[in-house]
């Protein structure tokens, strides 16, 4: 049974921890607002951009002069997985959920006989995947010095990926990130960026005629690299909001748990103190009766 001094030290230690977790929760809440606004403001642009790209891609179809970023290399033997996570921990299952999704995809591709290459963005994803798949790593992007993610940061990552594609290092590229839904829900997501995956649209354009100037192929050659950068930028913004939401929730739970532990330790301390006082009274009374 711990003595009174040990219990008192533990209570003081847990109280200090609770102050830290509470402060981190408040900081995450402040950052979440900005990150959530940035992610939500980027969504309409990304959706409209994808819709335009889809119309252009549908117009080009399987033409021989279609850009390689749209038509691909004609095979999918080598696949590049761009795993985007946070630089810091203490955010619940945010990083581990993205890493788990990447592991599932890696095992699936390897079972199909594909060659897998990994490019990580964020230290936590690199640390999580390097334990089992160190031989698949080709590069890492350090974002520790970036406070507010900008489009220029996404462009650097996109240039890295596009240069490797031009050099014939892979056939298919996919990005992994966490889509922000709310403070307690973040959805790990896979998105194919090379070749461009034409999504199905709900819009009825049967009565609408589009005339592109210059031609669709030329427009796509200019827009497709921007589309890769835009997809990466959207993923980074979604990750930023998801990270802060997960950290806020995790720190709130930690603060509550610390409060419960303090209550239990205080009860244990009071009981131990009462037992010590009772023993001292018994010794005094026994000594007095002996006299």
C-alpha cells in the first residue's frame, strides 16, 4: 500500500498532466476552427474542378493523343502510395487509421503481384509504416517546419510525384489522407491521382453543349498536373482539420480521465490518512492505559 507521500506526489503529478491536456485541448480547438474553414472552403473548388476535368476527360475518351496523366501507361504493375499523416502525435487514432488503411492496400497489391513504392508526408506515417515496409520506401517529405499548409507546399509534393511519373518509376499513384466529417469522425480515404480517375457525375448535361478552346487535349495537358497538386492540397487541408479534431477529442478524454484518477487517488489518500490517524490514536490510548 503506498504511503501518504507517494499518494500526494501522484495526485500533484496527475494534476499537472491535466493542466497540460486541458491547454492542448484549448489550442486544438482554436486551430480546428481555422483548419475546418480552410478545408470546407476548398471543397467547392475541388468539386467543380473535378467536374470540369471529368467533362474534358469524357470528351477525349481513349484517343491516341490523350495526355499520359489521363490515359496512364497502359499497365498498373508499379504503384506509388503517397501516405499523408501528421508530424505530431497525441491525436487519438488519426495517424494510426491512415497507416492501417495503407497497410491493407499494400498487402492487397502485393497479393496481386504488384510492385509497391511508398512516399510519406509527415513523420508519424513514416514511423508507422517503416517498421514493416522499410524496403518499399523511396522518399519522405518533411512538413515539420510548415505551420499553415499552402498550395505551394502541395505543388512541391506534386512535382516530386510528377517527375517520378515522367521518369517511368510507377504506373499508378494514390494518396492516403483522412477526410474531415466532424470533431469525433475522420474518415481515412484513398484517392487515385495518376492516371486521373474520372468520377461519375450526377449532373444531367444531355441538353448542354460545351465548346472548348483550345482543344480538350491541350487543356488537359495543362490542367492535369494542377489536378494532382489540387488533390494533394485538398488532402493536406482535410488532414489538418482531421488532426486538430482528433487531438481536441483525445485531449478532452485525457482531461476527463485525469479528473477521475485524481478523485480516486484523493479518496485513497483520505482513507490512508484516516487509517494512520486511527493507528496513532490507538497507540496513544494504549500507552495511557498502560500507565
